């Protein structure tokens, strides 16, 4: 099927919409910040396998009981107020409780005994902790991972195509990553290592779709006779229409998988799969409406400059 949509006509509107989203995201990050998980912030995460369904209020009440028992035993400065309580497990029988502070190991038997007294002897408990030094190191390495991936993409696209394509691809890449980060900030979803894995996956997918479009633009440029800016616009329009079906089919196929992961994958990977869903939709949008349009604006400006200032013949 042959499509003929005028993608380039409203490119300014696309840029305005994306700029507004980016500005909104910056404000959100400055005001609200990110809900950093234990992977990036010191604290403790306790997984309590209860063996039966429960409510968050029950968990809070039992933690208060454990706190009182610990104080009765002479422990000082005991604070078992949870930052986050998540439901996990195949049957929603596990409580994942996060604390901002690192718990004293002597508190764990008390917590286990309190929960066993209310839910039975099958209750089991597992704790993981991250100190401030490790948390900062993980955050730094996560940023490095994204930056190194971006640098590799710039080098690859520059060698295969040209630097204008590379810069346009990176603009789209950061657009997608920042959109996902913005949504996680607004929705106060936990940012952990699986989230970073999702962002890197989104980066790879977004660039893959963008390169397919750029490859078609390059092929069409070889056959086109460029005499006006409108000729460049026509090349981009034709290229986008020729790859449109492929782009839609690819994103829908992967999107169905990501949605299935979100619905059936369990609480442990819910944020990961949700980030994938957001990134896949944003990646499909940016490849068509941001990356190719950014390259077009740059190329058209350069073409006008050369036409107004022709090089003298040798």
C-alpha cells in the first residue's frame, strides 16, 4: 500500500509540542525530582513472603508493632516507617517494603516474629541494603552507560551516513529518554537498575528505527535532483511514506510484547515494562516527527546558505 502523507508541512508544530513536553519535564524534575530506588539511594529493602494476600495498612500496622517491641527490648532510635510498600509475587503474597535508612540486622528477627504471629510460620523474610557510597557509584555508572551508548551511536551514524544524521539521531534519542524520565517523575514511579536497562533498550530501538528512515533518505537523495529546498522536503516526505508501514508494524509488534510483559510479567518488572511501553511509543514518534525533521531543517538551512553564497569556480 502506498501512503502519501505530508509529514514535513507541520514540522514546526512537532518541534513546539516536543519542546513543551521537554520544558514540562525539566520543571517536573526540578520541582519533584525522581523517586530513586534503593539501587541509587542508601536504604534497605525487605521482601516479606506472607503466603497469603494482605493489605498495605496491615503491613504498616505490623511494622509499628515490631517497632514497639524493639523499643521495649531497649533498642533506641528505631524507625520502621516504610517509604514504599509494593505487592509482588505470582499470587500477590509478597510485600516489598523499602526504608530510607539502613536497618539494624537485629531488627529483622523481630519483624519476622511479628509477621509470623499474624500470618503463620510460612512467613519468610529477605533483606537487601545499599549504603550511600554504593548508591552514588551505581548512579554515576548508569549515567556513564547512557552517555557511552550515545557516543557510540554518534560515531556509528557519522561513519555510515554523515554528522548531520548523527546529531539528529541523538536529538531524537534524548527526546525519548527524557520523555520516559519525565513520566516516571510525574507518576512518582521508582527509578532502579531495571529502569536504566529499559532506557538503554529504548535508545537502541529508537536509533534502529531512525537509521532505517535515514537510509531511505540517503538512497532517495542519490536519485533526486536537488535545486530547491522543496526538493529536499519532497525527498524526506517520500522517504517517510515509504518506510511508514515498516515503522508502524515494527513498533506494534514490539509494543504488544511490552504490554504483555506489563500485564502478566509480575510486579518485579512492572516499571521496566512500563518504561518500555512509553519509550516505544515515543521512539516511533521521534523517528518520524523529530529526527528526520531536524535533519531537514539543518540541510535546508545549509542549502540556502550555499545558494546565496556560491563557491567561486577554480
